[in-house]
């Protein structure tokens, strides 16, 4: 029990260190640059304590739950030897976690407003909703496909750089043809898809797969799934924009 | 008491967000793999801790950091701060926004250090590399990348250059680096682009972009406000490969 407590306090201290830079930055700008007093000190103090506790619990649970489940499933799939099921799982994981992602929903709604104000779609709720949902499903499909390609790469041992660089070339070519209003949103959509729970799960899945397949190196083959998940949405969102116009 | 209610509200929405992931895992575990989950009790508690942790984390951010950070982004980009002397719009050039770039870099760096998904990937990388890659060094490298990216992205909004020139130049740098840096780091470096922008960074950075785009004459918040996240996902790739290259050269000498 005592030892558990020591570990917990060490983790708590670590979280405090992680948070220190933000506190320093905000304090510096508030006092030195904007030269204003700190508003609602009490609220901020409580908030900071919650953030520190939350980060500590999250990292604790990460090592206990998310990492082990990701790796054990990867190993079970590798033992089972059914590539079709593994790829189905990969697609569901990518699609399922992205379609409900709150930051994606927010960005899609914002993008619909942009499109409506730019006269690309009608400025009615129905057509804006339709556009936002279309965008969401496009991105979710792109992420599902990304995890499938990424898992296939781990199984086959393809070098990652050719796939990613090929993707970049595709992004550049499509940028030349895609309508201007979609480009900013498309580039951003790569970044918003990977949530705090998906990332550890997908990372554990990749590393687990690479370490249970003979001849794969977990460092070289295990990482890279998230890279695919941030690349394909850009391509698909630009394609979505091209289809619409 | 209010805090408790807010906590349960946040917890509820976190659970709703996690539900799709949880059901996919359960369906595949029970119907396809057809084996009991190993150490089910421990894994269950782990999930519970992750949910509680995330809910506390989000609630704390909403209470303490987001309101203040967003307010700061607005104040720093407001006309009264940038242009107290009332200079004509045409005479206002990019150098008037000095504090904005410093704030962009500082907030990019500090929020990235606190980003939970980056902590997860860094821990895993340290474990897999057998300690060859230090979790903290990796996080600092990524944070420096985000800092440079967001500062440069703010500069782009100020001067109004098209985004794709910057992103394509960044891609070219990534391609060149890929051929020269140690092979082991390449997949991790590519991954680090995607993990940097989530819970902590996105809301503050979005506020900054929106603030900038609505203050600067000739920019539209709806069109120019986007794009900072793209910068924050590209530059960490460059930074992590640079970090690997520097360590590589150092150990060789």
C-alpha cells in the first residue's frame, strides 16, 4: 500500500512538471505583456489541481488498460492468422473512433459555415448539415482506410517512407486541382482525427503486431499507423471538395 | 457541489466518446478472437482510470486554462494591443505582431508538453527502443516543432500568404531528411505529426487563429482562421528527425 502511494505521488509530481510550462507562459503573458491581474484565482487553482489529477489518472490507466488491451488483441489476431478479420478490425477501429470524434464534429460544422458563406452550398440548415455529415463520413472512411493500409504495411513489412512520401505527392498534386476553399480545411483535417484514446490504442496495436510477427522490428514497423491516419483525410477531403464543385 | 455535477457531466460525455471504441473492442474480442481478455480486472480498472482521468483533465482545462488562454489570444490580437497609436492599416506590417509570434510559440510548446496522447506515444517509444529514445527528449523535440510551426503559421495569417506553399516546402524538407536520418526514427517521426494536436493544443490554437484572422484587415476568420493545426502537425516531423540526426552525429563523434 505504502509503495503504491509513493508511485502515485511520483506520478502526481510528474504531471505537475508537465503542466508547469503552460502555467509559466500564461502567468508571463498576463503579468508582463498584457499587464493585468489574474482573474478568478480560486477557479484557476481548482482547475489546475483537476488537470494534474486527471493527467495522473490517465497515464496510470494507460499502462494498466489501454496499452495491454491493444497489444493483447494484436497478438491474438496474429496467432489467429486471419488477415481479413484483422483488416476488418483495423477499419472499424479507424472509422468508429473518428466518426464520433468531437473535434471533428466541430471542425465539420465550421467548415459547413464557411462553405455556405462562400456560396458553395445553400445557406440552409439542411444543406449545411448534409455537407458537414458528408465531410465527417469522408474523414472517418479515410481514417479507417489509413489503419487498414498501415496494418497491411506492418504485415508485409513495406518501408513506410515510400507510402507516406507517395501520399505527400498526391496531396501536392491534388492541391493544384482542388477548389481553394477546401484546402485549409483539408490540411487541418489530418490533425484533428487522432484523439487521446485512439492514439494509445492504435500505437499499442501497431507495436503489438510488429512484435508478434517474425522478422518485424517493433521500432521500425510498429510505429507509423497514426502517420497514415493524419495523411489520408487530407487526400479524401480534397477529393470531397472536387466532387462537390 | 456544482463542481461534482460538472464532473459527472464531463464524465458522461467522455464515456459517450469512448463507447464506439469500447464496443468495437468487445465485439471483436468476444465474436472474432473468442477468448477472455487477459487480466480483465486490471484492464477494466485501467479503462476506468483513463475515463476518470480524461474527464478530470478536460474539466480542469475548461475551468482554468481555456478561458484564460482564449482571452489572451483575443487580447493579444486585438487592435488596441497591436496598434495603440492608431497607425493606418496600410502602414501596419508583420513586425507589429511580435508578441503574437512569441505567444504562439510559447503556447504551442507548453500545451504540447502537457498533451496526453504525446505522453502515451513517447512512453511507448522509450519502452520499445529499450531506452534508446528518451520519452522526455522526444516530447521536447515535438514541442519545439509545434512552437516553430504555430509561430510560422501565425506569421502566414498576418502576411496572408497561401498555405500550400508553406506546407509543400515543409514536405520537401521532410523528404530530404527522410533520406539522411537514422532509419529507426522515421516511422516515429511521421507519427509525431499526428499526435501533437489534440485535447490541449487545438482549442487554444484555434482561438489564436480566429483572433488573428478577425483583427487583421483583409483576412476572413472563416477562411484564414484554418491552417494552424496543419502547421502544428508538419513541423514536429521535421523536429523529431532533426533531433535523431543530432543525437546520431553526437554519438558518432
